[in-house]
């Protein structure tokens, strides 16, 4: 080491600067803390006397890295995230980098560890995880947390005694009569009453809107489960006193008793739960059709009773061949320049018997039947062809977005189909963006492989309806996605908790270098808030409803002129 370097290392000002900007400690071979600099002591609120010559393990809330270093004794450096208890009983998180030192005989002598404080980041991650797995209004678990419960309890469908699918009757009228604030209060009070029926074996979650689900795992026979449902019906119809009002409502409950013979080998435990949920929901719909304020048990004969659903299933089988499907486009707007930078393709169905059928009604049926795969392929080809024709007319957009169902995304020929469509339509892949939901990426390994294949073609990938599905922060950090689309429900609630959630998603997404798009912008107030948070892009009825292709052409022509 030359004299100049020695001077810097021994210079008191340099040492003071290092001590103020870096936290580090030295632990001896017995695991006792023999040195900690001032920055480290201050962060933990300990004095030197509190720490020195005492076992370091007593401060740790995570496993001791001293023993881990012993197991990897010849490694030059070991890094890990650790938790340390402060003197005032709070917990700090650190990125710890430890270098072991050995004596001349190769025996471990001491360890020098530097610490980088990541407590704020960890709290942020925990907050995001809470958003992902907890219903923001009732604080009940949401459906995402159901899958964690299934994993943690090691449950399959044969362990479930019953599924109770609960829906409030005519809740829309309460919303329209008393307003959203009162309606939300009713939902929270219903949730509180339902928690009185909760046991440690069962799982209660808010499914969506005015719907709740109880997964019954406790040892009850069918009669006891029906008695439980009857009790819920009776308790929930007791009037709700809110301010100076008394609001009365009733509920409909669908019950499904899963049978082992219903689920064959090859199905995952999630498939069994999902199938049983759908069957319980069908029973709930029938309870509503019979006037509500009751429960109904799922039977195999209910398909015939639910006439519209049955007939729509039949009509869907021929819809593609009869050319009843069409594609509308909703513009995506740059919130800074107010220019159209893209469009989202949306499937529509005009049936010969029923007329226009809502996508929320027929798309789940396409997925259930598997028809979403050929229909999805048809959508992709038509959208790519349309985008190419616009480009040939000199009408340019940055990209066109297509929603891809989890069923289609997991199809083994999906990437091959996309590649073939791009070649056939001669569209540059960089103009195509695939939108997938959070539920699509539950299996991280296979999802990663498919996304990487799409990215290798030059395409963009976005997560649609972010904040309502299965994503965790760890997933997002690993997946090579380009865009996060904030779900409309958070934009609707910008005057409530939605503002906090939206702001958090925007900041998190920008830190991870994602493009952020807000869905469902319907007012100038929403737009101004999103612009103040520097959200990149948006779409919604404030700008334009979904329109025919020729109207997109008109917008682009006006923009270019």
C-alpha cells in the first residue's frame, strides 16, 4: 500500500466521514459485538455500553448470520436482509454485507458487517402487500388471500365441507337511493356481522361489490351448513341503523357441497375451489330469481332453470362462425400532451337472439368453454391487420393493446400463434401490447417464460386492472413488463382510500420504470389529480368511450393536422 493511500485511511476527517455515512459492526468468534460505529448505535437507539461485549443474536429478529457464515466459511462475502430490534422495541430492516476474517490457521476470527437501512422500503412493500390481499373497505381478506389460505392450510377441495356464496339483494337500489357513502357503510356493517359467524377453521372474504364468500372447513354435516346459512339470512336482515336512518335489506345465499367425484386427477387444488365457487354462485343467482331472502343449494339441474345463461352458452358456440363479434377501440391519451398515443381493443357481441350482450356476461363463458382461445386468436389477427392498415394510411400510434385471457395466455401454442399473426399481417411487433391480468402470473415460472418469449419478438406487455388481483411486489420486480394499468375502481374512489392506493401504485410503478396508465377517467377532477401525480397516460369516458375503427381514424387525422 503506498504512502498516499495510508494517509487517506488514517486521516481523521476521512474516518469521520465514513463513520457518519456508513453503519458497520465487528463481531468476534463467540458472536459478541466488539465494535459498532456511532451511526449504527444511533440508528438502534443504543449506547456503546448497551451493545459491546454482548451477544449480537439477542438483537436479531431474523436468524443469526454468524452461523450462516460458518456454514459458508470460505465465501468472501455474504449478503442478506436482516431484522434488528431497537432499544425502543421497534424493528429495523437492513441489507447486511458481512466479510469473515480468518486467522493464519484458517479459523474464523471475526466478522465485519456493513448495514444499509431498508426499513422504509420494507414498510412500503408491506403496505402494497396489504393492498393486494385485503379489501380496502371492509378490511376483510379478498379473493387473492384465499389462495394463500389454501396454500398455508394445505387444503384441497375434498377438505371443504361447503361454500356459502352471499349476495345482498337489490343493493343497487340502496346505492342509488342513499348514495355511495351510506352504501359503503352498509357493506362494512354486513362484514362486521358476518365476522360473528367466523371460526378459525373457516375462511371469510369479500368477493366483489356486495358479495361475500364463506369457505366452510369446520366439521359440519350438510344440515348444519344449511342451518348456518339460514342463521346468516336471519341476522343480516335485521335493520341497519346509520345516522338517522334505518336501512333494511335481505340476502341470497348459494350453497355448494363439493363432491370428491366431481374433481378428477390432473386438476389443481385451485381448480376445485374455483369450480365450487362458480357452482355456489349459480345457486345464489337462483335464490335471487326466487325472490331473495333465502338460500339455495346447487344441483346439477340448475342449468335448465337459469334459462338465459343456458341459451347464451348455445349461441356463443356459433357466434364466431356467424361473424357476430366485432372490435371497438378506446383511445389511450398522454396526460401531458393530451394526444392519442394508443388504443385498447375491446370485444363486442351482437347476437341474433339477445342483441348486444355485455362482455361481463359472455367473456367468462368463453373462458369456461375454452372458446376464448380461437376467439382471442381472431381478435389478435383483426387488431394487427387494423393497425397495419392505419399505418399504411399514415395514421400512427405508439401501440395497440389487446387483452389476453389467462386461458389463452397459458395455451401452449399462444406465442407461436402471435408470431404467425405478426408475420401474416406484417405488423412490427413493437406496435403491439399484450394486456394480462394479475391472476395470469400466479405461476411465476411459466408466466416469466411466456413473457420473455413475447418480449423477444419486440412486443410490450402490461398488467391490466392492477391492484385487484394476485400480484405482489416480488412478482413485479421479477417480471419484464412495461406497463401497469390502475384499475378503474381506484380512480372511482379518488375522494376516499382510492387516492392513497392510486398514489402508491403510481410512485411504485415509476420507481420500477413502468409506464403507468389510469383506467376509467370520467371527470376533470380525476384527470387533474392524476396529472398532479405525474401519471403517464389514461383512458376513460372523459376522453372517449370505446368507438368504431373509423372514429379512431378521425381522431388521428385531426391530431396530425
